[in-house]
C-alpha cells in the first residue's frame, strides 16, 4: 500500500490524471444511474438497510455514508493499482530490466528534471569526475568541452579523419550516462596489440563513425547520447579544428596541447591557432541560460583555458547572471602549474578572460598526507585566501578529496559542495 502511495508524491505528475480518471468513473456511474432511473441504487441502499437492521437491530443513516466512503476508498485503490499495472505492463516490454523500479525511476527523473541548470566548462579527467557527481542532483547539465586535444587516440583520429578530437567528449558522455556497466566498459575499452586499432578506444571510434553517418559532430553527440541514456548535454566548444599554443615567459612558443606540459617552462599565456574560432551556438546558449557555471576541475591551461579562448565564450561567461564557480585542483600539475597557489590559478583565468569570470573559488580543505604526493612532482595547491579575496572572489573550502585516487576529487563530495553553493547563495534572477 505504501509503495502504491508513491504515485501520489509531489512532482510525479500522476495525481492530475488519476483525478481525471476518477471523474470519468464518476460520470460513467452517474450516467448509468440516470439511465436506469436510480432503480439499482435504491435496491442497493435497501439491501444495506436490511443487513444492518438484522445485525444490530437498529439503523443510523450515517451507516450509509460510512459504507459509501469505504466503497470510494476501495475504488480509488483499484484505480491506482490498475493504472500502475497498465504502465508497468508497457514498461516491462520497453525496458524489461528496469520495470521493477518503475515508480522510483519516474520520481527520480521528475526530481532531477526540476534541478538547477548547470553548465560546466573544461575537459580531461577532472570534468568527467564532476559530471559523475552532478548527474545525481540535476539532469539539466550541459558540458562545454575542449576540442584542442591532439594526443593519443583523439590526435590520431583528428589527423586521419579530419574530425575534432572525440576523447574528452567520450569521457563526458560516459560520465553522464545512465546505462549498464557493460556499455560503459565498452565505450572506454582501448584496443591493444600491434594492429592499426592499437591505442584507440571503442568510444572514440563509435563517435567518429557517428560523425561520418550524421555528417556533423554536434548531431553525432546527440545521437550517441541516446545510445548511452545520457542525463544532460555534451557540447563541443567549437566544431573548428584548432591548435593550442603556449607562450612561455622566456618568449618561446610551444605548439600543440600535448607538448605544452613537456616543455617544463613557465607559461605566460595560451592561445588558439587560428585565433578567431567560432563557438557552437548551443555552447553559448548553455552559458547564457545557466543558473550556475562551473570551471574545472582539470588542467588549467590545456583543459579549461582552450574553451575560454573560443570566440564569444569568455564574453558570454562574464555577461551571464549565473553563479560562477572555479574548482581549483587539489595538486599542482607538473609542467603546467608548478608551485601555483589557488589565487594564481584563478588569476590565470582572469588574465585570459578579464574580470567577471569567477565569483567563487572552491578548494579542498582536507590535508593531503605527504606520502600520497611525494615523488609525483606535484605538490598540494596552497590556499592563499587573502589574495583570492583581493581578486574580487569568494573562497569556499570543503572536503573534496577522493579516498581512492591520489590527488583527485571525489564525485559525490564535489557534487554536494557545488549544490550547497548553488542553493545557499540562491539562484539569481
């Protein structure tokens, strides 16, 4: 009985139809009564009167009311049960493996559908970690993903097929997917051996094939999202072919995203080639309509920054009324952000976008034991609150550390911290 009452939970959008169903039943009953001139209702009331009189030796007209109410309750339960059974019968055919949790599925989807609109900007492993957590709080998620990757399988497909690199896009699709573990393993499977497929992931090849079939990467991602039952959207920052270059403090220029950390020089700024690259309209729309915009976590210069250099993205970010949060990495990244403090991470973004791109900096507050990072060439990011405040940003500390991966964020902790900021600070008008 309690399980059935879940159909009446707020947000299920079932009560209106059950009420309409009940009105239909009442009209059917009333019409039937009119058609037979109340003859059968009168006989039923007479039989109830006789039964009560024989049992207790007296009759109170409230008895009829009580019995009538009892019949209404039974009828309502039958309506609810029959409606549930009809829907379950249909779902059992369409989604046989998940029909047992139908009520919970519908309630969860309705609840997530009412969540805030979150737009995340970045790439790499850090972005996929964030998405794994965020999808449990809202399905209104848009991931704007870098297309500057030129290494590994993505780089090979980019060169051989002339497509934008699918690697980061694939990771985001899988992170937002609500699908079977086997399907996730399939998309992340990487071929081994000495063949031409060696080093390629199946997911990259799938997206590349879908791009060939649909003729457009944005459409390919939409169709791939259907296969993986993705909660949200994955949008490339641009559909143009770009190269990420870094201008070092010594004046040298390093060409190519994968080569920048290998130079082991201090970065002054990064830039795209060609410099003017149009953004995907859906990416700009996602930024403009967001309740909250999140930068990172991930590689500062090679995952986050390439998105902000695409034409129109930085401007849309600064003009947006959304709450803007930068999630600072737990550890510095060798060859990219050596000895960077939290304020230096944030300032680097402002140097490329101008002020107004960040409202709050979210940092990890949990001490990291030295044995966890010693020998990795990375160090914990120093939190210099005064300098962050001097940049016009607020600092928010939270336990974000993963218990299983060194120097990584935990998806659930990250989601909880982000949603707390969004709800506590309020969604702006």
